[in-house]
């Protein structure tokens, strides 16, 4: 049920390579006494080298759980990875031991979180936190690590890093802390950066700065990125490929242009229409109803309840991602209905 | 930190016959910064953070004024001060011709029936122990606006008004979704049939598909009930969608105000221009640009001299560091607080 490599024509190189990250049928559950919540229900996703995959979805769609499952950061119990594989640089991360996994997290595969205030230790100088990984994973001496730390801070746009290296997090603004967190992630020269809503807690002018920084760093270092956001516009500006998640599943995957110009899933269509933008006229087209509870198992399409194209089949036929056009896959049983109605 | 009282050109001369429902003139609101032990020993006078700094504007009847700005710009403080949830240091707030400052407790309570607020966070603005019906009924009871035997019916009516079923009334907020809670907050605000509503980031905590539902509901209610609104938000696209006119705040001041079209299509102030360029666009093309505005918003404890925006302004010159710009009328309806703002000639009409 995996989607075949999702490449655009301009990368003949990548088209032949195996993807850098290959998530296959990942299932993550949260168990409590009263219910089992399936937060990721068989998620498959591929990230080519050097590219950005945007994951868009509303709260509870499972996008953050996906990132945390890839890195195996979810506490178990209550979380349990109940199935699937996560291939990264030739290894299935789900089979690694604790030490090996820590090594991967500290070097090749890094993650940054939404709230920079809570991702740093408040009672430890920022500089030391940035260089901890260099000392632990790369065995750099204190002095060498500091030199590299200063370089990193310079790279992420912190002015006069020398005088700020020993500051504590409370002394920095949210935007600066997010830069520090990015510097920390870049310390190991990762091949993949998972960025979970990296600009959601920031003001729009600071978001603009952080996005410019991420795009710039990515182009300079050729790392790949998974950028999770609820904001379609952020995804549009930064991603090569977009995955749309809903109720713990990937509903649609496509090259960014195709997704915005010719969406093949009714949920994507609804999401695009709900977002106000310059051309929006009087009313927004909202999606009726609410996302389903993840503790109830649905046989058919999880979006069927809210879908204006749905028919009986949608409620009782299991849906899987199917490739429709080159690199464009949709989990909709009847994507042709969109075209007919959308005209 | 002295404030030059601004001449009242913040508001354009009335071109419409519409009546002003709310008039704000030279409003200043500040909060004391808490002092630490050292400050007390040294007997330093308490510093005051100026959250709203000499703000003037009016809202016409049935109009929606959008208020945008980044965190710390003072937009929430301004919204709350209008309802006298905070007391201003100086300045005037006139609502339907009445000066809010002069009102006693009882009069204020009566006036608050006409002006209500919906808060951003639907999770913390509802009492978790109350059922939805109790939350709404409390307002009706406190203001004594409806006979006891009619309360239940009125609650059902209000829930229907905001698109909720009467069955929701028996539930507690904990069992509701964010969108439903925000609708409850709205029903509570509408319970007293207000004429003026302050909406403080009403959709910031909601997902886009739910946000669209709530925005549509707000538009419908506004038209149906003839509401006048102050719509406070940081998300510019939402403000554009909802507002007739827009005011842009930066460090406690309204740096620009104008019709929605003027602000979004012909912004005059460099901050407005930068803010608009910084919004990501729904266009699937990889961004190639540098960040538009460099630096960060300075602390409100240390507001820069002259024009508060000058350290980040791409157009700043000598004068901007020393002289505070006065509001300049760019058009009949657009006012910009920039030294370089120029009245724009109307486009020559081409036939």
C-alpha cells in the first residue's frame, strides 16, 4: 500500500535512488483502560533526499504522532507502535536498540518542535545545550565544541553569538530560541530534519524569518526536511511534496503544484476552500461536521461522514492510497467526482 | 517617555451619514511592571509598561473594525479597555454618546449589556463545572433580563442561534470540541442582545475547517442582528475576510488605519507593507525571498525613540529616530503614522 516514489521530473537523480526515509504502514496506538485510540492507522510516506515533504492536517490528524513515532519519542505505555516499518538510511528504525536509536536522533535525523520555550532546558546556558550533542555524539572537546557552537549560532542569524553563548533561555525571545533550537539540530549535519509546526508559536514577521532560514539552510546543506504545519500557505511556500493527513491517515500525497492546483481528495478540496485568502469572497466554504473520534474504528473512509461526494460505498469499503497520476496518490474511492462537481 | 498628544486626525472626516457607535480619543493604558527586591531597596519608582499609547479611532454603527498586530502590540489590551475591563490612564472612550470613565458601577453594568466580549481561548473562558445551559443562564440571571420561567427557552434559542442543538445545553465544556466551545462563548456574549461585540482572536485556537464555520456564523449573526464589531486577530487573512476597516497596531500605537481595501492593496506605512509581505501565500512556489522585516519587536519597556518602528524600518532616516510621526491622512479614510506618508492622488480615470 505504499506510494511509489514521488518525484518531480526535474530530479532524475533522485528518481532512481531509494528514498531517504521510507515509512511503511506505520500504526501507532494509544491505549487506556477505556479505549484504544489509533493515532496513526497505517501511514506510508516517503521522503526523497534533499527534498521537503510538507505534512498538513488539523489537530488530531496524527501528524505530530507520525514524527514522534518515526523518532520513537512516544512514551510506551500508553503509546504503542503496533505495526509497520520506518526505513532510514538503510535501517529499520523500529528494530534499533535504545543506544543506536539515540545515536540516530543525535546525528542524522533531528527534530525541532513547535514551542522553543519548552524544548530547551531553562536552567542550562543555551550554548552548552547546543554543543551537548557535539560533545556526546562526536567527542568534541569543550573548546572545539564551543567554536563550532559559535559558528552554528552565526549561521542561524544570532548577532554577536560570543556575547550570547552563555545566556539562559529566558533571556531570549521566542524567535531567537527557535533559531537556537535549529542550530542545535544542525550541529550534527543531519540528512533529515523533522520540523513539527516550527513557526506556529511565532509572529508572522518572525515566522517569515524562520522559514527563510530553514529554506536557506536546506539549500546549503542539502538536507531533507519534513515540515509539519496546519497552515497550507506555509506548506505551499516551502514544500516539494505534500501529504494531507486526516484521522490518522494520509489522504493524499502529491507534488506541491498538483496538490494545490488539482487536488484529488475531497478533504483537500475542503481544506483549501476553508482557508481565507485574498480572493475569498463573501462566504468561506466550510467542511460540515467535525473530525471523527479516533477511538471508533471505521470500516470505510474516515472522511465519508463529512464528504459531500460520499455514497454508500464510501462508508463500508476500506480505502487505501492509490496512485492516480505521476506521484499523485489519493485515498478517495471516487476522485473523479471532484472534477465533475468542482467545475 | 513622554507622549505627544496626537491631534485627532486619526479618524477621517465623516463621509457617511452613519453614526459613530464608539469613539476613542487619545487612549493610554499602562501596567506597572513588578519590582524586584533590589528595586524596592533602591526605592526605584515602579516602571510602567505602556500597552496602549495614544490611540484614537471610531467605529460606526454596524461596522466591523479589524485590529491586527503582533504579540505585545497592545491589541488585546485595547479591546478589553473598551469594555473597561481595564481602566485607562487617560483618554476618552465614548460609547453611544456616553463617556465610559464617568460611569459608576451600576451604570457600567447596565452599559455592559450592550457591549460584550468573546475571548480567544474557548478552553479557559468557560467554567468547567457548569453545564453549557448554566453558563448562559447565569448571564441572563445576573443581568435580570428575562423572567425565571423563560430562561430555559431563551437558552435553547441562543444555542440555536449559534448553530448548536439544545441537547448541548446539558453538557459540560470538557465534552465539547473547540469549535463548539467557541459557539457557546458566542451564545453567552449574545445572551444580552448587545449592539457591540469585541471578538478577541475568536478563531485563533480553531482548525481551519472549524474556523471557516465560525467565521461564516459570525458574518451571518452580524447581518442578522446588526452587530457592530471590533475584530481582534493576528491572522491577516482572517481580518481581511471579516472587516470593513482595519487598524494596524505596533508597540501600542495604531500605525495605520483605513478601509480593508486600502490597507491590503495600498498600504502606506512601512510596517503594514512588511507585515503583508511576510504572510505566506497559498501559491505552490518555493519561496526565494529573504525575510521582509528584520529584527524583532522591541520590549514595550524600552520603546524606541521617535518612531517606534524605526529600528526595523527599511525606510528609516535621521528624523525617524528623533521625532514621533504624526498621523497623516493619506486619503479620506486612510491615516498613516509615518513621516514619509503622502496623500495619494486619486488614480486618473481612464475611460
